[in-house]
C-alpha cells in the first residue's frame, strides 16, 4: 500500500485504509461526523423543552455527585466511630450471624420441624427397645 494514498485524518472513517481518490464519498452521511454532531429532537419536544430538560438533567447529575460525596464522607465517619467503639467487621459479622440464627430458631418452620423430629426420635428409640 502506497503511504501517500493512506488517509491520515484520525477522525476519518477511512483511517488507516487505502483511499482511492477516484471514489467519492461526499454524498454518504457518516454517523458521528463533525457536521452531524447535533442530536435530533425526540418527537413532540420543542427546542425550549429540550433545553430545559438538559439544564434539569445537569442539575440532577450534580446533586447525585454531591450526594455520593456526602455518603462517602458519612461512611468514613461511621467506620471511624466503629473503630473507636472497638467494632470490627468480624465482630459485626458474628453478631449478624448470631442474630440470624436466633431468628431461624424462633421461626415457625424451625419450631414445627424440631417438634416433628423430636416425635420421630421418640418413636425410633421406643421401637428399638
């Protein structure tokens, strides 16, 4: 391939490809080209409404970023307080498991199953005698 015939425009859809000067692509629209950078409006939306929505979107995105920063700061603060109180992630995990096990033991399904297993155990031990 002749280097002189290569398209070196980095924004070109033909970048790195051999370009035949006799081919004319001027009538073929290229998506994302500089001339087509304006997004068409959705049906039923005026330019003013689109501009208002765009401004509102920008504000909401800024609020989301602010909330993320605040949440991150609160999480760091909570972590520091837990550290000062001697609460480690391992201790929290142990407490959560312990609480979950207590919840399971007091559930209706567990209580009924335990009672049935107790009855079956009695029957089995009686029949062995």
